[in-house]
C-alpha cells in the first residue's frame, strides 16, 4: 500500500476520485438521454429573463404585459448570468 493512502488526506482523495469516476460513469452511460432534470427549468428560465432585461427574477412567476417580474434569490446568480450570455 503506497504511503500516500495511509494518510487521511490520501484516503479522502481516493474517496473523492472514486465519487467523481462514479458521477462521470452515471452521466456518460446511464443518463445520456435525460433532459431537463433537476434545476434545469429554473436556470434556463432565469437566464432567459436576464437576457430579456428582467434581471434576476423568478422564472416560474407569470409576467403579464406591463408587469415587472418579482426579484428572486432562490439560487446563486452566477450560473444564470453565464447562461444568459449565450
């Protein structure tokens, strides 16, 4: 057994690497055709609202003509901001 795996940091790194490998295997092999799961709809809708000039608004709120969107802090803002650029 290598000396690195005898330390707590080494074992923790091994556990993290195994978790990452398991996640990659799941995403690449089992979940290839899964679309829109999890927070997908929130992030996609929030990015579209940012791109349309409504700011960080709740994408599940219905916005009628002449109405302002309700501000939202449900999720961190960086990922919707990045998505709004594309």
